[in-house]
C-alpha cells in the first residue's frame, strides 16, 4: 500500500474510508484523482502460504487474468471494473462506487422479514438477465449470495465480484457462516455440486445459488437455515426444500415453482440457462397468477388425518409470526392468548385445530430464534412449554413433539444442565426409534447427542458404546465418508482417548482428518477440529514435539481462516502453551499465556472461564521459571475469580487452589499451603468420593505437606 498518511495508490487512487471488510481484505471509498470521479477500491490481501514469492507470482498472474475478465463484462446489471493492479504486495480492483444496499442489508433493514413480492420478482428478473449475459461470455460467478447483489436507489440491481469469487480460493480466503464463526465458502448458497468439490460445476451452479437467494428474499430465510454447517450442506445435497408458499402463502404459484426448479439437486433438473428463467418469470408476472390460492398443508400421517387443516388460521398466525421481530414476543400478547384460547377450546382427546398447531409451530420457531440469540434460558422455558403442549395435542411420539424435545435438549446442554439434556435426548431417541426406525437419520442424530452429553458428564465408557453403535448404523446406511459418519468417527476418536485407548484414538483421528482433508480441504474448520484432536492424542502418547507442531499448524490455519480472536484459534494456542510447558520451554509458554489471557479478556471478558484458564497457565509457567511470588499472586487471583464465577467446588477452582498451595510451599510457607491442600482433599472427598483417583492424589499432596510442616516445626 502507499504511504498511510496520504493513502494514495499508484499516485492516482486516494482512499478515504473503509466501507466494507471481509476475509479477502477491505473495500474503500476513494477518488480517482486522474478523472475526478468517486470509485470503490477493493484491496485483496494474500494469506498464509500465498505470501511465498513463488506463489505470489502465480497469484498475481491469476489475479490479472480474472480481473481482465471482470473488466470485460459490460452490462447494466454487473458492477463495472475500471482498473486493477498490485501496490506494495496488495492486489487491488477499482470499481464503480454503488449508491445502494445489498440484499442482505435490505433484509436486515426490513427486520429479517421477506421483501414485498413485486420487489422479489423484479430483483429475480434483473439478476437473471445479468446472469444470462455473463454465462454467454463463459463466466461463472461461483459465489452468488445476498451480499454480492446490490439494489441501487433507482431500483437497478447489480451483481458484484464476478471472477473474484474464484480468485478467493487461490488467495486462501473462505467466507464465514454468519453468526457461527464457521468457514465454509458460503454454505447457505452453495450448490450440491460445489459441496461435492467435483469438476462438473457450470453455469447452472449459479442458478442454484440464485434460487437460494430468491428463497430467502421471498420467505425471510434461506432454504436450509440451521446453525450447524453440516446440516446445511446435507440439506443442500439430500433434502427437498419446503415450498415457498408453505412459509408465505400469498406468493404467486409461478414464483414458487420457478425457485424450486432452481433448487433441483442435479444441474439437469434446473432451467437450462438464466434466459429461460427470465422468460418464465416475465410470463408468470404477466399472466395475472398473483392470486393463486395458498397451498394445502403437507399431508399428515394416517393416524392424524382427522385433524382440521385450519388454513385461514394458519395464514393469520403466520402473519403474526412475521411481525414478531424478537422471538420473545412469542411469550406474550396475541400469541399467548391464541394458544390459551385454542387449548381451552380443544377437547383433551379430540382433533387438534389448525390454529393451535400453527401457534405451537410459531412458538417452536421462536424458541429456536431465542437460542440463536444466545438466550438459552428463555429458549428452554419456551421449548419446554411447546413439548408439553405438543405432547398433549399430538402425542409424545409425534415427529413435531420430538423435534421440540430435541431442541430443548440443546438448550438444556447450553445452560450447563447435562443431566436434564441427557434425559431429553434419550427420550427423543427412543421415540424416534419407535416411529421412524432405529437407523433413521433423525434417530441416529438424537442418539449421537446422547453420547455427546454422556461424555460431558464424564461417562466416557457409556458414550463410547453409543458412538460405536451409531457409527455402525451410519456407515451401513450413509457410507463411510458421509459428513455425519465422519462427525461420529471424530467424536469416537475423542472418546477413545478419554477411556485410555490413546493409540486407537490417534489412529481414528488420523483417518478422519485424511478424509476431511480430501473432501473439505486442509483448512476447513472441521478438518482442523480433528487435527486438534490428533494433537491431544500425540500429547497423551508423550510425543510433545509432534503435538506442538500439530497445534501450531492448527492455530495458524484457524487464525487465517477464522481470525486471531476466534475461540477455536485461541483454543489451539492454549494447547500450544501446554506443549511448550511440557517440553521445558516455560518462558515461551508464559509469554504465550500472557498474550492469550489478553486476547481472551478482549473477546470474552476478564471473568470468563477461558480467560481464567489462560491466566492459570501463566501462573503455572511462572512457577516453572522460579518466579514464585508472581506465580502465587496470579494463582490467588485466579482462585478468587473461579470461586466467584464457577463455585468453590468446581474442578477448575480446585486446580487453582492446588496451584496456590504449590507456590506457598516453594516459598516455604508450609502451614498456609497445608490449609489449601486440606480444603482440596475435603472437597474432592465430598464431591468425588474417598476412593476417586483425584481424591487419593489430594490426600498424597496433603500428606507430603504435613511432613514438611512437621519437619520445619511450624
């Protein structure tokens, strides 16, 4: 870049202010001083290995080729590229400065509610027209999403970043899944063939992505709108999306059908090109088919067909739901009155009204929304009432009742109530086994969550048994490399390590990492999660140098892909410090933990358990350096904070109490150390029992300290 005081690139483009940031760099509002016009300058920063001079040379040539392609596109629906170049190692594009809002911003401005129908159709027609042109030029976008489509003040719609999406893969950038910190390309808008990573991606992949965008504009959410990245990818690959009019009945039938055709799982099932889509939309708009009757609700199983369809009530309540910006509104006002009135009017054993079913569905969605906002206590309370009411109206084994129970289990787990979550997941797994079968994916998902919670409770042997059974079913029904199968094998590797079968854990994790690298790429977050587990197994095997190398590579990859302060990046750095300490490199470990504590404080706050964990590591390594006064100060501060935040009996609090005792002993203050050791022993005896290994270790510490006190005559 040019001098930061002048912010001038190549003596021509003066940068004024950043108007957008992303993994590839920044977009600046700028002035082309040669022509006196306002422009946007996008600065693309190579990452990771791409900084190598040999790689940079290849990247620059690729950039020039892609930028020329983008600059050659001349269409009113495509952002104009004026210039491109390389300034002090930073690749840049000069583009027209757009005065408008991208579609993601438009949705946010509208409170996440869908756009007006005529706006959706107009946007669809303009984007289809632009895609038809670019596809005729042999150019595929590859990353079409709401953020890359801008609507100007005069209504003109423009697509941004043509050719740059493909370049992004070379630069080392991967977009993040909004709200989760998970990097995956842009999973909400990826075609099945993109997910598969094959060579068959053509212009029809853009059509699929456009279908996802239009689905979101028309209904307020993408076709597969889950927090879990795997669930989104599996949805794109395996699940037929719900008709748009099942979510928004007033949509015209031709738009519903056109978007669903765009979302065909195979390219051959989609329109042949964007021009065909444009023609269909125009014909439908002119045919007057805006007032088609709303679709009938999905068919119910035979045992539930006596229920009323309540179509009018469903439409009315859906409108209320759309107006509820905050999911908590589901707990008050019309929603509460509606369900109370419907339940009061509902005979206990009679058919359920459509209005009651609609209210319960809305409350279920509101519970999910509260969870996405991190308001887990409210989510659990609301989902608990939905489970209760759905059980009363539909029965305990109805799929919707079980779906609410499953989500309730997640909320309970997030609230630190693993025993309650375990009971909920177990009940859902049993219910789904009865109604769907033992090998149904939903049954296996509930069983896998049961195993996960068992592990969180320290019941690793039981978790191992469940994981093995689920893995056998997943391999038999889905295949060895299905995403869900690999996730189960990853969890199995973790559990094998916790039950002492470390060699098997290492081998299993290596197999999963190899498969995920092949299918997803070496820097995909799930691949890195498994490599993180490999590092843990290497440490358990005493191979600390190998573990250190593994954790450092994972930390650097996560820093590049997720950001330096992402929790996963910081977790890998923490384990790096453990390895340094084990290798006797306490000075490096102390420096790392000091930086890590600062990063955790910025990201999570001074009293967050992970911040305190980093500070505990700092205290340990200060002791290893012989700085016992500093170690004691740090250990006592962490002990006080953990007792206040986690409770006096929490294992982490006891670890800090023991570390405080160690520092006191090294300073010769044995009576004070004995008091700390004694309290650790008493707590572990009460909480874990007298014969637990940790209790026996605490008694040994206390006994040694008593000998030292006696020896000093204190």
